[in-house]
C-alpha cells in the first residue's frame, strides 16, 4: 500500500504543478497573447526554472494549446451542468450563474482566469484543427441550451443566441471590475433580465434606419493598411497578424508599412481609433436623425452589425487588447467605456419616454458592446441569408431577448 500511496501523492503533485503552469500560461496569454507568451515568464509566475516547465510541456505551442483546451473543457463542464435544468431560460440563467461564480472565485484568488480564445486561429496545424474542433463543440453545446430547433430558421436564431451568450461571458471580466464583488449577484440578475426580456419596450417594432457613415478620412494608403490589419487581427489575433502578413495582404513591402505607421502598436491603436470613431459617428448620426430613443438605438445597432457582416471595413475586436502595453490598452478600454455610457444614456432616455423597457442601462450597454464587437466572427453565418435578416436575427438576441422567436419568421 505504501508504494501505491506514494504513486498517488506523486500523481497529485504532478497534476497540481501542471495546473499551476496552465494557470500561469493563461495569465500570460491574456496579457501578452499566445505568441507573446514565453516559457521564462510562465516559469517565473510559478516559481520554477524554464527547464522545469519543459518537463511538463516540451514546446511553447504545446503549453498554449493545453491552456486553450483547458478553457474549452471548463466551458463544456459548465454547459453540461446547465443542461440539467428543464427549460432554455433556466439553462441560460444557470450558465450565467456559473460564469459569475467563476469570476467571483477569481476575484477572491480561489481560481484563475480562462485563457482567452482570441489567438486560437493563429495556432499552427495540427493543433489548430484540434482546437477549432473543440470550439465548435462548445458552440454546439451552447446552442443546445435552447433545445432542438424546429426549423432551419430557429437553428440560425439559436446559433446567434449561443454566440452572443458566449461572447458576453468572455467580455464580462473586462467590465465587472467596475463593481464591488458584493454587487455581482445584482449584476447577474440585471444581465439575465436583458437576456430574458430584451431592451425594447413591449410592442416596439424593428424598423431601423441604416445610417450613412463617414468614409475613412485617412490618406488612401494608410486607410488600406488599417482595414487590412483590422481584418487580419480580428481573424488571427494581435501576434498572428504580423507586419509581413499585412503587407502581403496588400501586395506591398514591409517598407511601405513603415512609411505609413512607425510600429505595430501604433497600427493597432490606429485601428481602434478608426473603429471607435465609426461607432461614435453612428451614434451622432442617429441622434441627428431624430425619432424616439428606441429608433436611434436600433439604428445604431443595425448599422454597426452591417459594418461587421460586410467585412470590408469591420470594427476591430477587443481581443487585440492583450497585445498592447498596459497604458495604451487601458486608454482603449476607457474609450470603449465612454461609448458604452453614451449607449446607456440613449437607453435611459428611452426608458423615460417609454420606448425602451426598464433595464439597468449600464449593464445592457456592456452587453451590446459585446454583441457589436463579436459580430465579425459571425460573418460566414450572416452570408447564408439575406443581410437584413441576419442583422435582425443577431440584434434580436439582446433587443428582444433570447427567448423571443419572432425573428425566426423574418
């Protein structure tokens, strides 16, 4: 029995150390991206030397893949538990509850953050294929929270809901830090209220005005770099979209890149500024167009979803933030929060006039930020149907709630 006990203790120590390395790798990925993570940094975070880390993971790519797989496995475990609830609404509520509990444990130092999945597509084969298959499984399991779809239209709608739910769970740790932990229960209730019943007042009609946004005022060469970089960073993450790859996309030399921009960080910041300016332009034009606040809100949402689905000049996803130095990263988060507060103001005015349902506008604005930000990833889904239908269906997840099937017949 002594040898068996020793083996068990050895296995437990191995697993504990491996888990600690995975937690450190997740933190490094979230701060620096998967390509920016180093064995030396991970080793420092767990008090080991680099050689000790290689005992558990031979290559940096293997460590990053294991961190991503750990995220996918833990998401799947949460979804399996949520599926034990009897109704779609109870399943979604339970998944959200588990998400908030996880965030609270992280705040107390009892758990570690998931490795964000933004760099997943930038991994190399065969790891990439395995990870994408895992992500597709998580997506299907999330869609299953709404049950078996009775039609193709419902399958499309359930897919939109699943994507918005997952993306909100990923965005939550970014903005929940503005609240004290003892408020997490209240915020969970308010966010679930938006998921369940939406933002539109009862009887509201979906009839957005597609806003004519200003074209990029930058010089043509610089504008082309910004658009190509935004598309590639959205697809491959900050590190995956190299300067060489961006230049190749435009069939120009790296020297041409540095003629327009001094460094890659400057490129990402310029992409963010262009994206935020686009959102602000939509908000300003909606206000200038008049109408009630619901009309203004729905027009901004519809216009920005059209921008994301069109792919020609998309908004930069917040996933690129992990590649930026802390000061620049915080400046971009602050700009995002200012835009979200303006969205919240529109909702507050809408609540006062009766065109929007009473909701926690600050919470709902963050949910809408996540929806607009993540829509780029659904462009292939949107391409399978008329654009107007895709926009209406995707927007309905938050504007009318995740359990209102009216958009399945649009």
